[in-house]
């Protein structure tokens, strides 16, 4: 207590002359945190000084050690008070600081009070502050998934959807969620509105990841349509975060049958058609930002199960990308096409034929020979498996290519991996056994290779594709129909 009194009384030039108490002399970082939090609590300090202190805490909170200290020393409460009472600039600094404080899977400092204050600002605050709050929500949701449901319970998700719909959804419907201050926001400058939409899309993207309940809220609101509008008309960041959000929703829907039913993603849905139109337009546009193009391709791949037998307009643009120079664009296009052609896609035969008709086989064979790429091999195998009698495969000498691929070094490793896994449950290989055999990367590939059907491994898929082609060629040589 004597140290605190000394600390408080020895303030000069508006700042504290910091000396450490004996109990904390081995932790100088704590004293820096105390100084900024003390300024936030001091009613004699100007809002400018408190805003500066909040900004300093935000910078500190990018480091895990400082982040934990800020929570332990009641910095969250001080920042919330500043958000409620301070002017716009102070609110912005506090919102950013809270975002970085919550940017941790171990952070327990993001309480119900944070959700309530954020919801109030998203409903009633200045739009510049609302954009910073949306950014803070995105940071917290990214690393702290336990907070997602709390945000939904306190209307944060609904309010963010409302910001997406502002000046985006022209006709009010039962699905539209409007904020209470839409009329006030109508006077905001276009740059602020664009930033707000981008940050709302970013926040909803992070909230939707691996969360069926929030994805269901988005699917039953105007969010999907708003994301499509932003893909067409939004600023660069809004476009990127919108496609990220669409990807997140579809990835959850792939594992959640009920969500797939509730989603607007059905062949007869105007929203679905609008989204696909925008994604196809973006992947064919010339752009220097390959990350955005890759995200759009990934989103189309995630939509693979929603395309019907006659819905093939996405295949031509994807096949064209196989002939490009950008490695990751070509790879993502292969993966998207594989999701259309893999066995557990109901229309895999129709999609495989469409890939052949679009000239995909010759590009895939070239990629396989040039890059020895597993992702190209997977797609070739599925096409050969489903339509082995197509003349294009014979002309491209696909069987010879698959025979050559079966002798590649990575296939030897896949064969050994299959041998070990086939012995389960009589012998379960431990991690050390897999590591010593050099199989860990291949095991990770098999597990994460979501463009393979669940029952397939690369080795078994290759063997079956070769067998089908051999059988067809033998029948052809004997004149058997």
C-alpha cells in the first residue's frame, strides 16, 4: 500500500514516475501495464490521455505475456468503461485494444459485459467505432471460439448482418435485419460505409468458422445475398472477406445435413445462382491478387455437392485455369474439379464427362508429368474410374500416365502407409513408427485431402482406375462391346 501511495503522489508532467514494488521487481512488464491502466482509471486525466493509454495497451496486447497481464490487472473493465463514456477516438482505441486482448485461445477476459457493450455500439454508435468493434469481434472469434455463442446470444451476429444489408438489400423482407440507427448511418461518407461492410464481413467470417448455430443464423438471414452483392460491388477487402465467409459457411454445411437443407444454396435458389455467378466472374477476371482468386475457386469447390447434373457452367472456367502459370491457382482448380468428380458426389459421372469435354484431360496429364502432382493424379483417377470408355482418355494415353505415376517415389510411401493402416486393429502403428518410416506427411495428406472420397486412399484409387482402364482396353482389343 505504501508503494501505491508513493506511486500515485509522484506523478510529474502528466505521467507517473515508475518505480517497482519489491514484490514485482522481477517483472518490469507488469509496471508498464499498471501505468496505462492507472491512467484509464484516473478521472483527472483527459480523454486524449486515456485514449493514448488504451492504444498503448492495444499495442502491448499483441504479445501473449502482456495480454494475460492486462486481463489479470482488470484492464478489460477499464477499457469497457472508456468505450461507454469516452468520445469517438477514445472508443476506437478501446475497441482495438479489447480485440487484441481477446486474440488468444487462453484468454478468459472476454466477458458477457464485453458482448453487451459491443452490441450496444453496433446498434447505436458512430459507424467508425462500429467498424472497429467489428474488427475486434473478428480477432476475438478467430482465437477464442468459446465466445462465439455469447456474441450470438447478445445479438452481435444479427447486428453485423444488418450492417451488411445496409444499402445492400434494397427490398426489406422477413429475412432482413436492420439496425436501429440505419437513418443516422445514411449520412456517413462512402469510405466509412465500405470499411464497415468489410469489417462486418470479416467478423461474420470468423464467427461462422466451425459453428453450425451461427451459420444457420446467416443462412436464414440476408447474409448470403449480401455477401454476393459485396462480391460484385464491394471494396477489395469486402470482396475478400465475403468469399471467406461463404467458404466458412459451406465448409460447415458439408458436415451438417440440416444446415445444407436450411441454406439457400439449392439449384433453384436465386441467391445460389447469384453467388455462383459472382464467383465464376471473379475467377475469370485478370487480377494480381491470386489469394482472392484462390479463395473464389475454393468456394466453388465447396459448392460441389450443390451442382445438379446439367449445371456445368463452372467446369469450363476451372479447366481453363489448369493451363495457367500460377501454381496455387492451378492446384486449387484441380482440387475444385476433384470435388465435382469424386465418387461421393451424386453427379460424379456427369461432371467427369463435362471435364473431358472441356479439354481437361490433356492439361491434367501435362501437370502430372511436369509437376508429379498428387492433386492432378487424384482428378485423373476419378475421371478414369467413372468414364473409362471415353475415347479422349485413350488418345491422351491416360493408362500409360497412371502406370508411370504408380512408380513415383511418393506412391511408394503411400503404399507403405496403406500397409500399416490395413493392419488396424490387430496392430495400431504408433507415432514414432510412422515418423521413422517417413509417413507422417503422407498421413496428414490423406487426412486433410478432403477432395478424396472418405473410403478412398490415393493408392487404392490409382489401382482401381488402372484396373478399369485395363478392362476397357482389353474389351476393345477383343471387339467386345
